[in-house]
C-alpha cells in the first residue's frame, strides 16, 4: 500500500472517528436521563461525557480534512482515544458507580471500538511517511 493511499485511509478513519464522536455526543447529551435509567450510570456523567465529545469530533474532522494530516494532531487524537478507553474502564471500577449489565456492555463495547480506532489510526500514521510534521 502506498503512502498516499495510507494517508487517504487515515483521513477516512479520522472522519469516521469524528462522526462517531458527534453521534455519541448527541446521543449522550440529548438522552442522558433515559440512558442513565437503562445503563445504571449517572446522567450527569453521560451528559458531560457527551459534551466532551463535541470538541473531540471537531478536532478529528479538522485533522481528517487537512490535505496532509498533521502527525502531531493525529498523535493527540490517538492519545485522547486511549485516554477515553482508560477512563471508560476506570468508571466501571469506581465503587460509587453501579452499572446495569447493559451499562457494563455499553461501556465495554464503546471502549473496545474506540481502542480499535486508535490502533487503526496508529497503524496508518506509521505507514504514512508523508504526513505533515507541524
């Protein structure tokens, strides 16, 4: 696979990441109360997690729309995604949080998906020799 096709694939993954962040941000902010009942997670946690996703989605979209994505911004996105995964799993270990079975599944599945996106972004970053260094 050529560096230019890797850059194109990285840009696509960044846009998918941005769209999933935007979608989850809308879901979590708009339906925090309803989801809290189903998931056994505090509605304020869900709401503010959703709010955090909006600037993340913007950063991912801006980076994905660059002709040549900035390696520094891609690294920031990867590290941010991994931070999200760690925080997600950490939430499940808090004694003050009592998720339902559906809540555990929701948190774990989205953490695995975000980890997968981070891994794919990392792989494409490593294979894209022509990324901007700024």
